[in-house]
C-alpha cells in the first residue's frame, strides 16, 4: 500500500482533475499549460481546408494544385489524408499513385494501407517515410505497426533503443520529433508506466512547437481517455473539434468518452463520425456496440459488417460481432468472430478487454471475469485486462482475489484512476464489519455497523421472504450487501470514480448501497434502495443475468412500491408531462430510455414508467406472467418474442395497450398536466410543466410570497385535488403544511403531513413534525408510526430513536422499544451509562431479565455509583418482578 | 508530559474505568490542603460579531452562576472579565484587556497556597497569523507565553487552564507543568476556524449533562470528554472534515483531570464531618477499591466472566449506597 501512496503523487501530475476525480487532488498540469490551436495556414489552401475538416474542398483544392503549378508533396499529403479521413483509402492510393515512395508523402500512404488492412505495404511506406524529414516519427510508427502485427515487446525494446539514441544525440528538436517521442513513450508505458509521464511531457512540447498538429492532440486526448481522466480528455477533444468538427479520431474518442462519463453533446458524435466516413471500421464498431447495449444483437452484427467493407480483417468490427454473438447465446458465431479478430490482434488482449467491458455493461459480471481472465492469459502485461479482471471479481464478491489482481494492475499502470481509487477504497474498507443474517452478509463500516445491523438485517430478510416467494427464485449464494457512509466511496466501488448519481448498485449477489449519512436527509431512503437492489438480485439471478435493463429496473421499482406505499416515487407531474409530450420511449423501446437517454431526466423518468408497465402486466397475468417472462430471458429469448408469447402482444400492441392503461389509470393527472417542449439554452429540447396543476401551484406560490395564507390553502388544495399522488417537495401538500402552520391550524397541517408521509418515503423531517403534532393530539399510535418511518429512513437520529423508545415503551411495544434503545446505545451517546440503563429498563419491562441484567451491569461498569441502575440491578436480583 | 488526544477516546474510557469516585476521595481523612480555596476566572475576548459575543456572555454567566450555586465557590473568588465590562453590571467585574487579565491573574497567582486551586476559562478567538499564537482581546492580545509568565509564581497550587477558542493548541505546551491541567479546543495553532468546543464544555460543567459516571459531580475530564464527543458528533453526522481536535494535558494521562471537580473541597469536608456519613463513605470506598482492582484485571477476562465478577461487587456497592441514603444527607455540591 505504501508504494501505491507514493505513486499517487506521481499520478497527480498526469491524470487527476475534473469532477469525476473529485476524491483526488486537482491536476498539476492543467490544460492552460497546453497552447490552444493556432490559426491554420492560408485559409483557402488545401492544408487549411483539410485542417478545418472541409474534406471535399481540400481534396478538390489539393488535386487542382497537384495538377497545376503546385504539385508539391504537401498537397499530395493533403489529398491522401483527406481521402483517408472520409473512408476512401483505395481512391487515395490511386489518385496520388505517382507520389508513392516519396518520403514526405509516405506517412499518408502508410495510413491508407493500414486502413485497407494492407500491412506489408504500410510497413514499406513507413520505411520509405523514415528516409524523409519525419524520419523519427516514421520509425516509431513502423515499430508500432510491427508490434501490432505480433512483434510484441521486441518491437518496443527497439523503440526504446531508438529513444535512447535520440537522447544521446541531444534529444528531440522539432515538433515531429517530440510527437514521435511522445507516441513512443505512450507505447512504452506498457513496459514502464513512468513513460506515460514522458509521453505527456513530449506531447506538450510538440504542441508548444506546433499547436496545429492535430494528430498529436488527438493522441493526447486518447491517452487521457485510456486513463479515465475524463475532464482533460474532454477538454482536449473539444479543442480539436473546435478547429475541425469532423476530425474522425476525435469524434470516435468523444463517442467513447460520452459512453463512459454519461455526458451528452448537442450533436451525436457517432452520427457525425458516420457522416464523415460512412465506411469506417471504428465508426461501425462503435455503432454496433450501441446496438448491443440496446440488446439488438442481430442489428449489431449487420452494423459491424458495414465496417468490414474497406478492410475485411479490421479487428474492431469482428470484436463487436463476437460480443453480439455471445450475448445472443450464439457460441459458435462468437468463436468464429473472435478468431477473425485474433488474426489481427496477435498476442493482444484487446478483444477480450472489449468483451469483458461489454459483458459488464450488460450485467454479465461472471462473463466479464471469464473474458478478462482470457485477456490476461493472452497478455499478462495488459494492465486493462488485469484491471477488468480485478474489478469484476470484486463485483461478484471475490474480494481477496480481486485485491491481488488489482494490485498487479496497479503495478503495471499506476495511472489508471479506476484501479487506484478502488484499491484505496479496499484499504479504507478493510476494517468494515461483516454481520451475517440468515441469507445476507451485511458489510458496514465499523462505526455504523451496530446501527445498520438493527435496521438493515430485518429489512433485508423481509425483502428476501417477500421476493423469493413472489418470483419463485432463491439466490444460489448468500447475498453480500456493502454499505458506504461516503457517497464518493460508494461511487468508486460501483464505477471506479466519484460522481455516480445512483444510490445503489446490484452486481447480482453483491449489492452496494449508500448508508443514510451518505446523502443529505430527505434525499433518499436507503431501505427502499436496499429493497430495489435486492429485487435486481432476484431478476438477474432468475435470468442468468440476461434480463434487459428496463425490465430489471421496472420490476425493482414496482417491488419498491409494493413493499411500502411511500416507496418507489409514484406518479409525478414530470412523468405525466414527459409522457404526454412524447418525450419518453414507448414500452417496446423503453430500454433506450435507460441505455441511450436523449436528455438528462430521461433515465429517471424511464424508471418510473417501466414500473407501471409491470404493474399493468401483473394486473393482466399476475406473477405467473412475469415469471414466464423472466424464464424466457434466461434461455435467450428477446422482449418482442416474449411479449407475444406470454401476453399475446406484438410490439405495437404492447405500446398501444400500455398507453391506454396508463392514460386511463392517470386520467385525472393527464387532465391536470401538459408537457410543453421548448429549446433550452444549450440547444437541447426541454419539457416544461403546463396546465391546471402548474396554474394552481403558481397561485399558491404567489400567495405564499404575500403571506396570504387562506389563498395559499385554496390554491394548494386545488393542486392536491388535481394531482393527489404527488408529494415531493414543491407539491400542493407542502404549501398546505406551510399555510396551515402559519394559520396555526394544526389539524390542517397534520392532514397535509400525513398525506406527504404516506406518499414520500424520503420525507424524514415531515414524519418527525407529524409525530410531534400527533403526540400533542394524544395519538401515540400515529406518532409511533411516523417516528418509525423517520427512524427507518434515518436510523442515525438519536432524538428520534429516544422519542420512539419512550412512546413504544409506554404502549408496551417491547420489540420496537428495545430496538430503539439498542439503536441509541449503538449511536455512541455521550452518556453511555444512561443509554445502557434505559435499555436494561426496557428489557426488564419486556420480561427479558437476563439481557436486562447484562445491560445494567454494563451501565454500572461505566458508572458504578449510578443509583437508578443500582436499584434496577437489585430489583432484578430480588424477585422475578419487573421494575 | 502525556496527552489525552481526541483520537484517544479509548484511552479516556479506560481511564474512566479506573476512576476513583468523588465519594471515595471524600472518604479519605481530609488533609489540610484539601480544604483550600478554589478561584474561577472567566475571560471572554473580542467576539467579532454580536452573536458570538452574546453566546460567550451567556456561557460566562452560566459558569459564574454554577460556580457559586452548584459548586459552592464564594462569589468573591469568581471573576468574569469581558470585552464590554458594562454588560450585566455587577456580574462582569472588568474588561478583558491584557492589563486587567495580568493584574487579576497575577494577583491571584501570587496569593495562592499549595492547597488552593485556580481555574481559568478563556472564551476567545485565537489566531497565529504572524506565526505566534494570540488570544484576541480588547487592546493588545495575549500569547500563551504571556499567560505562562503571569501564572509562573503559582508553582505549587493546582491550576486548570482552559482555552476554548481557535488556534488554542499551543497553550498545551506553553502552560503545561506539574499540577497543571490544560485543556484546549484545538490540537494546534493551525486549526483556526470558529470552535464548537466551548458550548458543550460549559454545558457539561454547569449542568448534569457531563456527569457520565453518575457520581453527582462533573470532573474536568468528564467535561472535556463530553465536549470532545459532542464536537466529534457534529463533524461525523455532517460528514464534515473535523476542523478542531480538543486536547487535554495534565501530566497524568487524564488522571489529574479525572479527580478535579469544580466543587469546593470545603463542601466535601462538611460532608465527611458527619461520623455516620464518613463511616458509610469509607465502607463504600472499600468496595469501590475492589471494583477498581477487578477492572485492572479486565483484559484477562472474557466479558461474561468480567460481568459475573463485577455483579456481586456492584450489588455490595448498591447496598452501601442504600445505607448511605439512610444516613443524614450528604452535602451535595
């Protein structure tokens, strides 16, 4: 561990920075140190047109120049490179044929040959280029090609010798040479990770000398992306695309970046990429990957094949086909495609890395382990393969093996932020306590373990009993639930980086959940999250992890709602507005709402909608239908086929049926809310709330500003009549609470608070206030219920627990009183002796004299002269009577 | 010199386990020095903003009231100095300027006998912007060295010095010494945020909240531990990075602070002057000593075995306590 700590400082200088890495220190090398791209040469010149991505114009201008007085190598380079960028390498070779062998044009020829898969010709072209002014760069690229063709580390050894020779002659001098040094160092990082830092330095130097060198900047952006430094990667790519919005490699990197960090750009870079180069192997491989994530495996294969038109051996599309075939349970097709990919990826783990990533994205963590392990077998020095193996072992609960694997990955590449963060987390979490229940191992940080076990254990077992019965499926192993006090730690555990918006993650039989202190009170209910995640355990397990995301999420939210009325969110005005404005996918394509959201709120709204789909399906055919659906997924069937088979609905009928059901169920809400779509400041369409509900809420807000409380009550009452199920902050009920409180109408406030707490499981403070009002009106049963909800949502509130203990004691509800008293003790009160005494008192009252005696002795151990405790002890000893 | 640091909650708990109770102390034949006088000096510095000034004044008054009414310290030995000496006229004896503080503390320090005790509680912001820790007072500030110089004549009596403000850690070094108890809100001069420590510390001393061993009195160690815990809770609950780490230095691993109560020793003498009470107290002290002996062996026993061994001793102690209740009432502070 100490070695890793030491490395962290080095890491900072390379890959830290940005919100995604908020657990680490800010970057020492900021983008500001890197020069912006300078203006391009002569705006109408072929080179300038090329630099700006005006490929057609550049091609025409270059050809015209070559046919006229300006038949220069530079214009030939532009012609070839522009044609390569738009996916016409063969045409490039043909149209610039007379320049073949020219040292200055040869690098462009080499790229064209590589795109065509003619690697011998490419090697020859790099060799020719080595005789020109970019000699060093050409020699590095030639060695890179040799390595890719199976030369493996011997090519890198020669590359290292090359750099040593450059150093010996006084180092690099030109932008081209610094670029070459950077590219070589980046490759040599595989043998010595410190070379990544050299690469960064040399790229910077090359860009200082020639800020227009887009290739170098693209490689820099790709390197940031490889190290999960999303912020610097995005900045770098944006710098490139600001100059050339059609730069193919930058667009491809942006597609990957968006997929990784979840951000969107106004224009889809994949569509842009395909428009620039409709035949690009990378572009079609990326498009196929998207279709795979949308579970359209056959379409993914068709898409990937389009990337094989120019080069039938291109590995990217073959890997995509292998992935699609695997997910479609076509083992033979998978093997065949993978074998084709391996023909080009000699000794490389990159196919397996991609397959492991695709598997993990599709929740097939066991498969991800299998592929990552195969990748390590092919290339043990592939840090990414090692990292994926470790991360996915962790996801399936093999913590010890995962750690040692991650340590190996870190040794190979200490600049992988994901690995570094995860190892740090494992260090910090090493002292966590494991508390077994009948079916779960609850893993909690030591300070919170006693409190969480009192609440999480019973709730987890309740979920187990309920869901295993409903689904007729029991997990094959004990379920490990890890709780995290820090949301950043939770996020690192889930995705390797801080900043994940989710509250819980299910990896099958391993669940990762935020503890209540991880978020501000009122933001979430950890109990509903635990229930939700355990429902995933069931649906993933019942389908061998082949359940589509929208089905798994929909069922999880549906189960939340069934478990407690106040859980699961319920219907909201935004859901109705988005639905009525056609801003949500129809049921038949709802998975896209999760995996390819078109706007920020689409995912969360899709959760809510998907749950209603399963409410409808359960109404139709009960759990038998849902079980049949899950069984079908387990054997590889797809949604359209299953919906037809189980419910007799084709895709169109499914969409129509649900639409009718949803609009009927929420007819009142649809009448109250409209969604109006307008274009936001960033150019993205946004849905705004319109209709009578908005009018009522606006009237309530206006009246409240003027403290016209009767008018607030009237308007808010209209709002809750229009949309009674909505009880999030800002709802009509919240206005009613404020107004009734101001009017000292406790009955009205109580009613509004009761409505909120019955519908909103996050409403801790509202429950506490309600409990106070109910207690004042001598409704102790109601007060206990409200405090119970508050205590479940936030067990760490000592005052709530103490009050709950008193009220339940008075009503002789011993189990509840004992749990509350035990929680107070577990919270580590300053006056521990008193807390133990009160626990003992409650235990004695419940008739558990043995436990009472033990706890009172613990109290007296701390405070021997505690007279009340002494009296209790004497009383316990004196007779069988409870005090 | 040994220190009880905030990370050492475990240690303070351990100390608590071997604590002598007040009554056990009282049961000893009183020595001449036990009857010494206790002085309390409360200094509130420049608040900077009215809210803090009001809070400090409230704390100062609470301490002064508790000193006379709960602890039996004569009002003549309770001195409150504040930035505004006209506030609460009659209860604030002077302005908390350097000159006044030096005069008051210097005067007391020169007159203290070996049996006397001086408690100084400072409610003031500290800073160390110039590299030297200072307590912000009206007019010239004072440094830890200034306080050390003023108190230097009092080498024999017990002095408890509590600086509850920011950047107070340096006091632990500057004022430490034999028969000295120094409590600071921060562990170093670098912790310069407004401190949370003074509120719970004063609450612990002036109410029953800090009496965690249920002996009816609050020791300085109990008050410190209570405040330390309350401060920790604020940071833990809010998932905040702690900006203050309270420190206690008494040269005895907290032992001196554990037996230091603000209650005047004169009241103990009065309690023990009743023969019946003295006998009952002696009997209880003997049981308490056996409990302490058992606690010393605790690490060698399982919890079950320990509690089993503890129970008869506690029962005996409880019976002694009941007997004590039957005797004429003890003068409780």
